[in-house]
C-alpha cells in the first residue's frame, strides 16, 4: 500500500482538488482496510473480498473509492443516501464489518492541531492529517446482510416489468399486487417524464 501522502495526492488529483473531505476519506479508508484485514485490495485479488457502503455523496466518498478500489460499476461500492459522513467496510471472506463515522467534534478540535493556520478550511485540512484517529472517527463493529443479488459479479437475476416490459436486474423490482414493476411504473422514480424524444 502506498503511504498516506501519496494516496492523498492521488486521491485529490482524481477528485479534482484537495480538501478536508479528501483527508478524512483517505484516513477513513486506511482505517477501514486495517480493521477488516485487507491491505491493498485496489492492486490485488483482494478487490473481490470487499464491499464498502458510503452514506454521503461528498468528497470523502471519492477518496474512499480511490484508496480501496471499490466502484459502483464493480458493485463493490454501495451508496446509501443518509447524509452522514460515514462508511462501512465489509470483508466478504471473513464477514468482518466496521462502520466508521467522521466526528463532528473534529471540526472544533482542528484548532488544537493546526493553530498556526488561520483559514478554517486550511486549518481542518492540516489538522485532519495529524489528528489521532480516536478524535477523528467513531468506530463500531457491525453485521451487514448482503443479499446474493447485491454481491459483486455479473447479474444473474433479471425480471421483466409486468407493465412496460423493461428488464429489471438484481432484484430491484417493486412488487405491487404481486406484480413485478419497474420503479417508473410503480410511481417511485426520482424523475418525472415530460415527453419521449425521437433519436
């Protein structure tokens, strides 16, 4: 595994800028990997042994993905839109899982670790690099039930919407009156159709 500074530089480059969230994400990912006993899944066959659940769509998530190698397209990165700077790291082989939450108190504590930096943004960035893990994060061992349809690998389950006929993969259909429907036909989409477009 690369050292912290190298990982932070690479993560920031891939993300587009360096920010406190990148520091939190890189340190969270390193801690998570250590807790579940995987050293460098991004560069080894251990990539098949990890799933990470992230609970926010912010900078730290990009850093976690960069360090661990998990990706939405590999089905090893799972997004739960809870609005919490937290991630759960799961070792699929040992079933060990740990949820790590970034503490809100670390924002206030930043001044103690980087008193020489006046700008609050830069102060957090520098402080988070050296702050003890016990002040930066809260950690709990957890259990995570992962259904077969949510596991990484090729889609082996698909069904057809009983209303529009679209194929739905990975058991993501909505059951209404014992009929399998896509989210659109069930009225549960994030979008509203305006009109079809001819292409």
